[in-house]
C-alpha cells in the first residue's frame, strides 16, 4: 500500500517538474530582453530596442545592431550611404554617391573630361580601406584615436604628398569616423619631419588652416625632439625658426608649434619652456605659451590619466605668471575636449574638479572655444584670404606685433616724433601691440586720413607695459599713428 502511494506521489512530482520545465522553457523561448514588444525568437535585434525591425540588407540582423546595413563590406561608420549597396563614398560631400555623381571632386569639370576626377582623400581611403575599418571598429575612444594616429603615420611614410594625408584626415573627421583631425595631423607632421628633417621645407606650401594647424605643431615638435634625441646643443636662434613664414597666416601656427616643440625638448621642466617663450615678443609669447600648455596638459593626462586628483591642481596659480595660468587653464579645457570626443557635458565635469575658481572658469572657456572651433572648422573652414596673419615688425631693440587678415607693408617707426606708419592692402581689422614707452598719451589714428571704425586703445595688457590698438579701417591704404595735435 505504502509502495503504491509512494509511486503515485513520485509520478505527481515528475509531472510537476516537467510542467515547470516547460513553462520555464516557454518563458525563455518567448522572452523579450530589450522590451520592444518583439519576442526574442523572432527579434532581429534581441538586445536592442527596435520596434520597426528594419533590416535593409535582409541579413536577419536589424539595422540598429548591424555594423553594415547594406552588406557592401563598408562599415556604417564610413559609409555615407549605409543602406545603398552600390555607393559608400561621397568625399566631395555633395550628397551624391560616386555611382551617380558625374563630378566626383566637385570642381565643375565632369569626370568624363577631368584628368584627375577623384579627390586624393577618396583615393587614399580606397587604398587603405582595411586599415581605416580596423580603426573604425574599435569601441574604446582612446584606443580608436591611437589606432588612427598610427595609421596616419603609416600613410605619411608611404605617400609623397603630406597634404593628401591631411585631406583624408579632414574627410574622416567630416564623416565622423574620427572625432577631430587636429591631433592626428600632429602625427602627420611628426613623421613628415622624420622623413625630411627640415622645418621650413616641410611647412612652405602647406595650408595652415588644415586641421587647425596640427601639422605645423607636429613638425616643430619633431624638430626639437630630434635635437634632444641626438644630444645637439639647443639652438640659440630658436625664436627665428619660423621667420620665413612671416606675412602668411602659417606664421602663427609655426610659433604656436614652437611651444609644443619646447615641451618635447624640456619634458617635465615646464619653467624652461615658459622662460624661452617669455623672451619673445608680446604676441609671440602668447602663441608660444598656448603651444606649451597644450602639450603640457596633453602629456600629463596621457601619462597619468584623467582623474580629479590630476585635474584639480594641474595649473597652480601661485606657481605661474598671469598669462601662463590663464593659458594653462584654458588648455586644460581644450585637452579635456579631445580626450572626451568633444563632449561638453562629459568634459565639463572634469573642469569642475579644478579647485581654483578662476581656473575652473578658464577651463570651461577653453572647452567651449575648442568645441566651437572644431564645429566651425568642419562647416566653415577659414581660407587664406580671410584668416588672420601675424606680422611682427622687428626694430633694433623692440618688436611691434600686428595681427590682421590684411597684408602689412612699408612699416616705419620714427621714435623722435612718436610716428608709426604702414600700409594695408584691404580694409580688414587691425590689432597692434606696442611697447607703452613708444605710445603718446594723446593719439591720432587715421587710415588714408579717415578715422577708422571700432577704435579701441587699452593699456597694460596682461599687466605688461604693452598698449593694444584695435580698429577697422574704412578703406585700404596708409595707416598713421601719431600724437594728437590741434
């Protein structure tokens, strides 16, 4: 009797377990991990919410989680037409894929009549497509950036024209494959100097607007790195290395790059780099210090990582001169932007770690400026005609710095009568920095005899004995600055 009862209860238990197992299996089978209303067994993207279940290439992988929506072998990161298998490239950014575009380089000449119908950026992208895709498929931002840096070093060695490598970096930046081309263009400059160790020959003929001068910074950094590596004496004429570029907009990129180079030479000895910047003219010093601080903040965060401990006192106001503290704090914001894919919200949290209230404000200013410059560069790149040119005027024992998109010529300074004259070739704004000892308290400024617009005069700029003039002339012609007379 007991044996029969036991077998009966055992049977009930087995049935119960079987039912439970089937119920559990049912749950697994008809689950909905992404909670999009589509059961996992038929969901083409079971881990990603995609109610529309769009699958352009019919490969049973939904577009939302498919890295190649049109199955053409080009990852969506690079594919400008990611649901059109016949097209992927649009390097003239006119919205028309190559299979339909009759003018692939957008130069106004039809491809059928054009001797060079394809842009250099597209030629290189096609040639090195596997390398580019390898980098594009890396999820970690820092590792992906490093991959692209190595890649651009490779093509700079392999290809003859450095401008073409820069064009490719700009195109990948516009596509969104890389965050910003400025820092990868540093590597193009590094390798360019290694291949041809001459600063000016690497810079002359290059467009400093490309990637916002990053190539120039890389060339200068490699120049000073090479001097240190070969145990050569530090050049006494370091401040003249860029002089052949005076009169072009590239000159200020070169002087800024000089600052990067000084840090490559002196390493963690920040004071030595800054001291050499301070020996230059007023505006040269500003550009040089900017380069020093960009390299310094980048080096520090690359070596130590980004943390509250690193960021909080990276720029110590008590140890730095006024300009140096401002530029260090602003460069901190700039560098944080690059480390965080130009994400303001993510980067600003690190600026808030800065304990010095003024430093925190400058950090945020630098962050905003970098993001703005990066976006403007992609949509409205500056051209040589409208870009500011830094044109210092060297006298025997002093320098008068002039910034303007206009070309300055025929400069003359007659100290005995406090008269400064020069010519400008277009009615563009002019900014001047003049040692205060050469400035009369009562000034008369004219351009072709007319008082210019927006005239501003400021004394003791950055607590230095420098007077700044800024004005907008109504016409091109002769600028005259002289003591006021009735």
